[in-house]
C-alpha cells in the first residue's frame, strides 16, 4: 500500500490541478467594466436588473439586492414581525448568522438538534420547541441540502408561525421539485466568495408576499419607505440599517447568474462522480439526498465513523489527524464549523447587547441552552470535514478522481494515524 504523504509518501493530488472558484471570463469583465465606466457606483441600474433576474431565476415575485446573506436574514426576521422577546426556532448547527440574525432584532433564538443523516434541523423535534412566545422558524438548508419543507410548513400553519428560509448555501436546491426560497414567507441567499453564486460579497432577500417585501425594504434602507431607485423623501419611519448592494458587485452577479445553470450541471456531475469513487471507502459517511430532496452540492461534507475507528471518546482529536493527512495528500478539505451554535459564547453568556439583553428583556421568558440537548449536532461537529473547490467549475472529473483517490488512500490506512502527534 502506497505510503501516506504525511509520513513522507508522494502526494496524491498534483499541485495546480484544482482550479479556483469562480471562473472569470470576458462576460464578467465586460459587465463589470461597463458598470465602472457608467458612473453609478452606489445602488444603480445593475442592482435593479439583478433583483429581477434573480427573482425570475429562482421563482420569486420580489427580490432585494443586499450587501450580504446575513443582512438578508436580518431583513427576514424584521419583515416577519419578530420583535422584542419573541422566540425564533433555528437549527443548532449552522453558520453563526443563522442565529445571530435573530438577536439583531432583539429576539431570542431557540435551538433544535439536527438529524445526523441530513445535517439539518430535526423537523420532528421542532414542534416540541414551540411556546406561546414563538413567532417564526428559520429553516436552514445547510450545505445546499433542503430541509423537509412539507413538515416545516405544516408546523408553521398549525401554530401560525412565519417561516424564513436560510438558503444562503442552497442556490438551485430543490425540495419536491421546487426551488428552496419559494416555500416560506421569505428567504435569504448569500453571494459570498465560496457560494454557488459568487459576487465576492453580497446577498438577496426574496419573497412572494408584498407586505413582507415592503417591510424588508424599509429595514434595508435606513428605515425609509422609498428605495434609492425611487423618489426618496429621506425620512426614517422605523428602525433601519444600510444593507444595500452596489452597482459593481451587482454587475458581477448578473454575469455569474447567466452561467449558473451550467455551473449547477458541472457540480451535479462532479458530486455524482465523487460518490461513485468513494463508495465503500472504510469508515467514511458520505452526504446523501433523502426522498424529495435534491441538494446543490455546495459543500461536499463527509463524516468519519468514529465508533468503527475506535475513537468514540476522542472524535475531534482524531478527526483533526485525518484532515491533516488528507491535506498532505493535496485534498482541499477543511473543518467548516468547529462549534455548535448554542455553545458559542454569545448564547452561553446571554449577553448580546450588554446587561443581559435581549434575554433579560421584560418581554422575554427564560430559555435553556444546556448543550446536552444537542447530541447529534455535537456528533456531527466532531466528525466532519468538507470541501467546495474540487467539485466546482472549471474543475472536472479528473479533479474529482484525484481528490477521491487521496481520500481513499488516507481512509484505507487510517489506523496508521494513531501514531501522529
């Protein structure tokens, strides 16, 4: 058996094989340069066009171009009428913004454990978390794998709750053949550097509800009721932030959006090939769609079977050894999120704004963040690694095959990693 690179053997994935994301071509250069020379560098015509084009692509009636996915999430919390002391249910494992967006509008996050199989919120545990204070559910389609929206929407209907989809990683993902971001009352997308639609930084708020759209638009632009594309009166009618995007970024986004379907096809083919190459790899748990869900392959997230590897008592430490060995083989993988959300200091301390706010707000009720409530989230956190670049365009099947070979090489000799310091 070939010697592992971490012990001096030859690296499996050749240097320079994996190309960076996103691919840039003359379409991008032409549109960005036209914006640069157009003289409207704040919220300009490309922003307006990008909103319409993205709404048409995703199947929404309304869209607002923002400066981040986090901004779009906060807009959703506010637009759905969540306020001081209201509780919002969210997954216990995600990027921090999935929960801090709730704090941004003085609301209280209530965490629910995940299903290990899907990495998403356990839909069967949501209802038990509903209280008289509950106002909304944030449904996070983590790593581009959709939440079971039939179950979420049924719970929301029974309890008269709003649903905000965190689709920041889920561009083009489908549930029951329908795109995410069209199920709930509103949704947020991110266009950060590593997202399936990249503008560097940026995002989009979408909705099919005109009232929610108008509420979000007000928060987005200084609490005003008229947008920069309209005749503004510069009057703040309510709390407002400045979450607008700029014309240069939107021009880049429009160019990339025009290529999205092709990117999606490449990613789908590469994910399929990766699954085929890694099938049967010892001690490796591969990401899977469940019935009705079609993920977009955003982050190819693997877990290691720590019980079978003999490391049930020290999963995180041994996971880190595996990741080191994978990187030595040239596999571009990393640990995406090292903490479950309720373990983060801001939630454990319950002191978001100082002086105990918002948890000590007179409108709030006590919330328990005992970490023993989230065993599946912790298990996932301690045993995962993920990758984006090797499966994205312009990378093809050769990149996938080389990456898969590096993963198999390490996992077939995982017992040797016990000797690593």
